[in-house]
């Protein structure tokens, strides 16, 4: 049990470090989102969402998945203490991000009129895309430096870079929104990209790497493996971005730009503020899983342990959001965004299915079954998008909440079928028990908030359910890492 406790402690340690960074960035994002929402309103948020999703689509196409594939190679060379190989891989990556970043910028410049027409059904935003083309180049350069920092395990520097760039970008972009309103969105996006690169470069320079000077032919020859792996992985990202783009376009056509603003804001909270758990854990989870992926009993244990931790953390967070989502909307945005309340409550419950499917998706990647991952993601994104479009068409924003839960429930079944059939994986009883209890409590909170009109009764019952899931999580947390012992150790150190 001590080895198991040690594994759980490692998971919580990594999660707390990166969770802290994410919380800090989220606080900065809250300030930025609140400011933008007040200044530009739902229409401005909708415009921002359409611009970022379009640029994201081009980035997915031209980045070739170098972020994922390069980290794997850099981390391996760093683990083997092969400085020559590490510098070679970093040098290849440095050249590749320049080439791919330039490709993305040029492609956006050429396609800017078409992008404006497809996105907004007019050519009014052609120059917006022309100006934003530089963000693809800057973003790709930043990605390369982030990959080296993460691959060499300079996680504190990476954390500092993320936090510093968030603060500086916030301070610099505030005046743009305040002075220019909606017209300040594009300049603010460019400034944010530039500030992020400058700050990341500052910490990257501390590595003092002297990279080899490679020409195009050498870069291509040595980078083919990185590009091939990244290409297969990036295909899933391209599909996801394209489907998200398609859903936004559908909502624009049948609901208007304001509805896109509601959709963007609602799922922005879900993916950013709740997604902190996934972001924080993925940094540690994927490397550990990859290291043990060919040991069936070991990788199965890692997946189940990671799942337990995810549910212990997510349970109270999701239930609290279900109960107090309207307050969260007002704090994070404004009262103008309250129409997203029901959509977000439904999606929060659906996050339990997403968490379980998320765990299983990493198994496929760690097994290097990129084709299986690609086809499973393709199928999943197709029905996710179809559910979203049908849900919005018939039931509006609330339909998007139902479609989110239904989509990830089906996604979980799909991924579990793949994991069971190909890798003989199964969730253990402990995971299933924690999942069932946390899901039932959150579902009960949803039913209470949607069916009881008396605020005193609904919020009172909701608070009791939040307390129940918190106590359940605390009990399980103490059981797996022995909180009392950890507190005693800290107290002894401070004496």
C-alpha cells in the first residue's frame, strides 16, 4: 500500500504545482474576460470566439503537432542525459517551428478574404485576418520554446513564463479594449501573442543551449520522425477545431452572433475553469503512463489511480458549479450572459463522462496507435458536432448542454470499448464506485436546481449536496494519501 500511496502522492504533487499555475492564470483570465464582457458585450465575445477559432483551425493545420511529438523526443534525450542528442532535437525543432509558423502566416494572408466570407458571410473582416496572420508565426515560435522547457523538465521556468506572460498581456491589452472597444480585439490578440513569446524567450534563454546550425535539407532529414508522429496526432486536433468552427458557424446562421457569444462564454468557463484539473494532471499523467504502457498491470493501475484523483477533485467543483453557476456567470462575465445558465449546468454533469473518456484517450496515444486515435477522434467529433447542431436547432442553448452530456457519454462507451478490446483494460471497482457516487450527487444537484423554484429550498439542498461530495472526496483523499500523516510531517518540519 506504501508504493500505491507514493504513486498517489506523486499525482497530487504534480497536480498541485501545475494546478497552482492554472489557478493563477485563471484569475488573470477572469479579469480579462470580465473586462472584455463589460466593454464589448456578447457580440464582442462572439466576434472574439469566431476569430480565435478560425485562427486555431489554421494553426492546427500548419503546426504539424510539433508540440506533442517534440516533447516526447526531447524528454527521452534529457532522461538519457544525451546532451548532443538533446541539442540536435532542439535545433531541429527550432528550425521546424520557423518553417511551420511561416507557412501558417502565409496561408492566412492568402486565405484572409475566404476566411472572412466563410466565418462572417461577408468580407468586412478580411483585414482582421491579415493582421492576425502574424499570431500564427509568433505562436509557433512560442510553442517550440515551451516544448523544450517542458521536455527538459524545467517546469518551474515554464510555470513562471506562463504566469508572467499572463500578467503582462493583461496589463498591456487593457488600454486597447478600453480605448477602442470591439476594434481593439484584433490588436489585443496580436499584443498577447508577442508578449507571450518575449516572456517565454526570457526563460528559454536560461538553458544556454548552443543549437547546431542546420540547413533545410538537414532539418527535413532529421525532423521527419517528429513530423510524422506530430502529423497523425495533429489530425485529431484539426478535426476538433474544424468541428468547433462548424458548430459556431451553425449557431451564427441559425441564432446570430449573440448566441455564439453565449456559447463561447459558457463553454469558455467549462473548458478553462473546470478544465484546470485536466490541464494540471496531463503534465504528469502522460509521461508516467507512457513509461509503463507495455506493462499491463502497471499501466492499468496508473489509469485507475489517475481517474480516482480526477473524480475526487472534480466532484465538489462540478457540483458547486451546478448549484451556483448563475453567480459564477455574473462574476466571470455579466448578467447579460445569464441565458447560458441551463446549458452550463447540464454540461457540468456531462464533464464526468468527459473525464473518464479523457483518461482512456491517453492509453491509445501512449500505445502509439495514432491511426486508432485518429479514427476514434474523427468519429467522436462527427457525432459531437451533429448532437450540438441538432440540440441548438431544436432547443437552443439548453440543447447544447444536453448534447454535450450525450456526446461524452457515447464517447466514453466508444473509448472503453477500444481500451477493453485492444489493450484488455478495465476500470476497477474503486474507480467505478467513486464515479457513481460523484455523478449521482451532481445529477441530484442538477435536478434540484432545475425543478425547485423556491430559492431557499433549492440552494439549501444544493449546499447539502456540495457538503456531501466534499466529505466523500475528503474521505477518499485521506484513505489514499493519509492526510493526517502529511499534516504531521509538515508540522514537525516547522518546529
